[in-house]
């Protein structure tokens, strides 16, 4: 009799928990439209980016456009004749100008072109700021190779290299299962050697001819829950905050060696191009939460890159301390995504321009 009562209590408790979860999902789905996807995907003739460059892999298809739609943004991306999300630029310039290299944060993921870091800087400084940013798993190895290719073509006085520690170390890490045409450097005796996953762009899973091919939907239910479940995403966010280790602190000796090797390469190139180097690190929202939680004033990565830039007679700007002290951190990022909002781009531009005054 006691066992029956105990089992009934357990079953009742579980049913109540299940009802609570269902109610959370229902109430979070109905009222605020911002919680749910209300905009349908826009069919685009060309992919946003693809593995098309024989040197560094992922890049934008020249002279195309992409209507990028998500829960919290609706923007148009236009790519110029050499594939950058930028207006047309002359190869030579009699005036000072800046070359900006980085990943999706520099590309301006999720914001209008006019609201991007590079456009704000160009307007405020009154000089050209050429944007060579791209999304699509773009690490320091690709930044070095891109600079080797385009830095020699476009005259510039300053090159700004923007690192996003949260995924740049991962982007530079060789993974055997990848089917991308993507460059990596791996240890080779006392140095590194350059390799690619596949030996041809056309074999890449991210080649324009292959991106649209049907994929196996083995985890379609999980993807659906991840995309639409408020409870799942809230729980995932809490779990990530509790388990998160900032890449400003957590990186291996080999990961740091790869990063420094690529930065050394960029530094040698900029000397060849007679340009000044500015290195910038971009924190994620979780880096900021981690730093505030642990009351950190500096980080191992900050110390390492500060020393590197002093030795190379270059400037290092870490956005983490300023972003960390910002009153409303959430306003710096998109509501539905980890990338900067227009406000985040504005603050980043202000901080970098302050560094440029040096």
C-alpha cells in the first residue's frame, strides 16, 4: 500500500513537471513575437559564402547579393567584384587607408552595411576602411593567407587584424572528419606546414555546387527542438554559462603556437607592404559573463598578445575590459544571435578609433 502511494506521488510529480514544461513552451510561444521565428527563409540564388578561393577557401561569390533573414534581423549583403562585402575599391590610393581583416563580426553578420564597424570608422575618420571580413569558420590561418593575397593588391597604411578567441582557436584546429576545402597548418619538425582537407575546391562540401545538395536528416527532431523550444534553449544557455571556459584563459600550447605563427606571418607581410599592424581581440557575451563572474582584470591571452605587439612595434586593443564594464552588455549583441548588434559595432568602432589615436 505504501509503495503504491509512493509511486502515485512520483507519477503525479512527473506529470506536474511535464505540464509546467508544456505551459512554459505555450506561453513563451504565444505572446512576444521576438521569442519565435516569424520570418520565413528567403530563397537566395547564391549562398552567403562558399569555399571558392584556392588560397584560403571560404569567401563570397563576387558581384552577388544575399538577403539574410533571421528572427531578429533582416539585412541585405552585397559583394563587390573581388568578393568582399564592401563597395568597390581602387587597388592604389594616394590617401591613407585601412585594411580590416576578420571573421563574421568584421563582415557585419546580422546588421546593415551602414551600421558595421568598418563603415562607422570610415565615416568618422574620413579615410577608406576596406572590409575583408567573412563568416564560415574563418581563423588566423585563413586571415594570414587572405592578407598575403589581397594585401599585396590593395595599397594600405594600416592593417587591423581582429581575432575572436571563442572560435578562432577551434577554426585553426585540424579535424580529420571535415570535408571542407580549408587550410590548416600542422606541426612539421621545428615549424608548420600548410595542408588542405580536400585537394580540390569542387570536392568541398561548401562548394557552391554542393551546398544545395540534400543532406541526411538524421537529427531533424533534435534540430527542430533546438530551433523552436524555449525551454531547451533557456536550459542550454544556463548550462553553457555554468560550464563555459573563456578562450582568453583556456588554450593549449599548440593552439597558441599556431596563432603566433600566423601573426608572425602577418607581421612580416605588413612590413613588406610598409603598413602598421593593429591587433584586436573581440569578446563573446560569454567571455564577458565569465570575466565578470570571476572578477578578472586581465587574461593570459591579453598578456601574450600585448607582449607580442610590443615586440613587433604594433598596437594591441582588447575590447574585453571595456565591454566588461559596459552597463547594458546585452545591448551590444543581437537578441537571437551571438554577433554584435548595431550598438556593439558602434562601441567597437569607438574603442578601436581611440586606439588609433596612439
